[in-house]
C-alpha cells in the first residue's frame, strides 16, 4: 500500500524566509526541509564551516606540510566507488598543487576487499619505487586496525581520512580526520569521503600559508577541485545538509560555466547530458554510475585515471570505456534482477519484514544495485548475496526509513556470535560476509530483528509531497527556479500533489502512460514512466515538474510519481 502525504511546514518559518526575499513556494519547500534561516540557503564558499572545527585536520595539515618539506613519498589508498575515486583525484591533484610527491593505489575489490588491509599495505610496500613514507586513506581506513598496524611495522606513517562510522576501537594512525570520530565537534556529520579530503587540503593550504609558502594571492586554487567534490558528494548519497549543499552548488556552478576537469566533461558527454544545465540528478544518475561501473566490474583505477588526466582526448577515451562498462553492468543487473524476481515469485511481503536473496551465479559487484531494486519493489530491508572466497558469500543490503541496517547487523552479530564475518555501512546501506551454509540461520536472525523493529506503519510506503501549487506555477521560469537549487539525499527534490481530472490517457511503448490532465480551464501534459495501468476519470496525483523543450518551445510536463483514484 502506498499513501500520498504532505510534508509538515512550519508556517512562521516559511513566512520569515519569504520576507527575506525567497519565492513563497521555495520558502515553503525550504521550511519543510528543516531550513530555519535564509542564511542557510546561501551557497557562497565563505559560508563553509571552517576546517579548524574538523578534528584532526590541523594535525594532518602540519604533518603533511612537514612531509612535503622533507620530500617524502606519499601514496593515496582509495576506495572503489565514486566517492573513493573522486576523493583520490582530489587528494592527488590537491597535494601536487602543494609540491608533494604523491601517487595512488586502489584495491581491486574482488582480490583485496575493502579498506587498508595488511595485504594492501604489502602491495604498497612492494611497489616499483619501494615503500612509501606516508599512506593517506580516502573514504576508508577508520576500521583498518590491522592495516594501520602493518604499515607502522614497516615504518610507514598513516593519515586516515574517512567519513564512515567508527567501531569501538580506532586505528593507531598518525592522524585521523573523520567528522564521525569520537570528540569531533564538526557541526556537519554528513561530509562524504571526498568532502573530508577537501577539508584536509583547506587546512593544509592554511598551514603552508602560515609557514610563508605563499600568500592569499599566490596560493593554489582549491576551488578548481569542486566539480570533483560535488560529484563524489552526490554520488555517495550522503545527506545534503547546508554545508554539503554549498560544496555541491559550487561544483555545479563550475560545471555549468564549463570550468570542469576534462574527465568530468567527458563523463557528461558519455552520459549524453548537458553540463551547461548540470544538476544533482545528472551527477547521481548519469556520471556516478559510469564511474562506479569500473569498481563494480573491474578496477577503479580506470575511473581515477579519467578524473586525473588533463588531456581531453584521453579523458574521452576513458569515459567511453566507462560507458561501455556501465552498459555491461546494466545487462548483468537486469539478468540478476530477473532471476531474483523469479526466485521470489512466492515471496509474500505480508508474511515477512525483511528479504534476503542469493544465487551462486550472481556477480558480487552488482548485488548492491539489485538489492536497491528489490527494496524498491517490495519495500522491505533487503540483502542480496553472491559467492565470495573460501566458502563465504558476500552480501550487500539496502534499507527503508526506520530500519538502521548497520545497527541491525550489529545486533545479529551480538545475538549470533560467529555468524557474521565482517560487516559495515550506514543506516540505509551495508555490506557483510557470512559462510555460504549459514544463510538460512542469518535469514532467521535478520528477520527476527525486522519483526522487533518494524510495524505495519513502517512497512507501508509513503510518498511525501509538498502539497498543491497554483496553476501559475506550471511555467518554465518556475521550473528553472526549482532546478537551480541543490536537491538530493536528505533534501529531497520537490514533489507536489493535487486532484486532477483525467482527460485522456494512452500507453506509449507498451510501458509508459501518457496523460492529459485538467483542473478548471487549465490543461496539463503528464507522463507516468513504467506504468501501463489506466486510471479513473479523476485522481489525486503526486508529481514532479520538468521542462520539456520541443522545436525550441519550452513547456512544462508533469512527471507522475503515484496516483490515488
């Protein structure tokens, strides 16, 4: 069952925002998303929370400044998703601006797993140039106790930059920069890995400026890295709080102005998207998946090279390779999804609060996406497993609001010691390993947590909307105003709702419903993608607004999310 509900709006806040000059509809949208003052909607770089408030950033800056001065060799250890790739590119590009000798290493997820493991340290130490002096983790490392210990044994210093939740024990690194570590009072706990690394560079620049390396006029322009910061932040689906919205807005502004790195520009071309009109949706659903495809199917170094090259032709070649990988990923995903749905033909959501699926032929690089698709279809916390190594299976999970997935896995490990090998993640996404023959036991333990935590209300899908809008909002300038804002995770794009007459309906390509809706004397064009069931003569619709340009004429189209007859 799906309900259309309207978000609560604090009317006093909305009026105050409107009095400050914000369009009345935008003021309501902002107020319902937790914005209390108009200053929170400003996206100037000067409004960023200063790096001095991020625990460990000053210490890391001083250490890295000393290492640069001593000519020490640095190696960035990256993660294999889009956040990890952009964080790596930001680290390498930024440190080179300051004269550092720096290279990078990204583990193949299928050989080495996640994070700074002892195996990765060994790989780094046995590289062509010998052991590095300093390892810098990006988007990983907060749980790498053994890896950091292995590096110290070899005399290699480690700087951990990460944003994931720490365990009960922290690694014995030289410096740790993570807004979620104990004792960090940084107001935004939602920085992505790329955001954390960008903050380290801000702190490093301030440290070098204080040491007289340059003044404010000569200092390296770190704002040139903001297209990469924006891409990683959106693709990692972290909450777009006020601080993250500044980072994303600044990055999008550079993209729209054509001032982006060759790799980002090439990814826009490969995704057939217009960088001049770049929005969060393009980053999350166009560029991000193409970078992620490399980490899912092969080696993320291909994606990182795309982001590091300054050669337009090479960037385009790499972006085309990433695009081909993404098409392959989609084919694999479609096959796995089909098999999963066939296996789940008898699954009754009324009889279960959670969902687990496994097939010995599935590709472990794609299980997270399939879990997300199944979660959307059945609206249940879902974990999809694929074969791993040594009799293990690897799982990737996606959750629904009200069910903290990492905490659920933590509870399973406490109730069933030895059942789960490794696990980690967030509220809405997590990963784990278990023995292949332990799947039935895990399913039972996971379902027990679901039974305890989830009631009927939590298991009912709700579409939150921003209520009705006046007919005069259905014009291109209004849509352009909405599109100019930064929307995303935790700051959802506007979805409106209202009652309309269904004047005509036709099915396109056997799967899309094209509609003409009416209200009073007004007529509205609408489309409901991947929905072919016809509607009654009148219904309540949840919908987004999109600009539709044809033959040079711009119109507004309603994109239907749901309808209730």
